[in-house]
C-alpha cells in the first residue's frame, strides 16, 4: 500500500475515534494489533494485543477520562509508518480535573490495517490531573 493510502487509513482511524465509532475503529486495526502506551501507575499504560486488547483500552479510557477534543494536527509518513502529532483536552473522572495533552502516535499500517501503535502522551499533564490532595479530595 502506498504512503498516501496509509495516511488516509490513519486519518480514518482518528475520525472513528472522534465519532466514538468503536466498530469502525476495530475494522481499521489488524486482528493481531499491538498498542503500547509507555508508563506505569496509570490505567492506560501497558501493552495490549488484538481486538480484545483495543476494546479493553477503549473501555478503560471511557471509564477514567472524558475527552472533549482529540485533534490530530500533523501526519508524517514514510513507507508503512505514519507519525501523528496531536492534541487532546478533557478531564480525569476521578478528580474532575482538566488536562491538556500533546501527544504523538507512531503507527504501522500494513495491508490497509493498523498493525502497531505506540502512543506517547504528556504523562506529567495527566498525572497532575489525576492527583488528589492530602485529604484524598481532587
């Protein structure tokens, strides 16, 4: 598949995210996808595999965050790799604190499907929004 088509596949993926279209999103990812969010002590951190792993990630995300904006701003592609630079805004449900997250997704596309995602997020911004004060209150 050519680079232009790979970028369009990734754009379609983000469109599905923006619409909350779980089925549309899963249709764009390979059965054996690997989605990595580096970090620890964060509900979204870790490595997930396959459609079940993606579904688990989406469920965990919806249980822990309200994201009001997910905006991919730049697509940089070479061969089967597409880097997406973007921005998200929302709040952490447990604390009701807002966050602004500048992120990068490194995505591999093969045969029209996403096979690998490595997501780099602003862990400091999300950790601040997740913190409670000494009394346990947000």
